[in-house]
C-alpha cells in the first residue's frame, strides 16, 4: 500500500465518520463498534 492510497483511505474513513455524526447521530459507528467487539470475542473463543 502506497502512502497516497493510505492517505486517501484515511480521509474517506474520517469523512464517513464525520457524516455519520452529523446526519445519524453516530448510530452507525456505535453499531459497528458493538459488532466488532462481538467479533473479537468470537475469534478469541476459537483461539
């Protein structure tokens, strides 16, 4: 991954998080965080 691609991805993710906070009140971010913690717990179970 080049620096340009990493920078573009970082900007896109940041803009999506800001848009979620403005228009949806952070609901999508909270949902993804909860699902990610469940995924981590599930993966840790199989370790």
